[in-house]
């Protein structure tokens, strides 16, 4: 995966949400949104897989603490289509992150690192960010 957008000093606080609007590539394998303290400390690795590493139409979520991956969580709801424009909303609090997908489906992922703020965002893969908003 090519290196894409990286933002540091994001300062997303508990109770705040990040909305990401982007376009999925026409022939996607996967894309990634990483949120956390830095690249080795992620409270959320959000990875919709169209067809990569044996995962087909599956959302894989994980955390990374000091460079070590945590327990993987998979979601079978997959509202992403090649070539489509989609919005993902991630709401952060100290206990968990709530991820809202296109079509209104929501799921939760634990804030295993107990971060008090999210300062790092990295996006790469077969997804081009068009707009980001903070709420």
C-alpha cells in the first residue's frame, strides 16, 4: 500500500467525532484509516478489505500498542462498493470508539490504549479522501 495522508497534532478529544468523506477506487483491494498517538500506538486500525490477505468484503479492526498488534475484530457488514463515494464517522471517547458506516450501521471498538486524545491519523490504500470534518 502506498503511503497516503498522515496528520499529527490532531487533538481529537473524548466526545468528538471525525467524519471522513472519500472515494473508493474502481478496483480496490483495501484501505486503512489509522487513529491513535502515533504509527506504533493505534487505538483504531480500520481496514475494509475488498479482497486482500484472504479477507473478502470484511472490515478488520485492531489496535497497536508499542508496535504490537492487539486482538482483531471483524465486521461482516460491508457497505463499500468500488468507485463509490462514502462517509465514515468515528466518534471517540475514553472507553471506546463508535464507527458509523454508510447506510447507518454502527459498531463499537474498545479504546484499548485508554488514550485521552487522538493526535495521529493516517490514511492509505484504495481510498481518496475528499473531505474531513470534526464535530
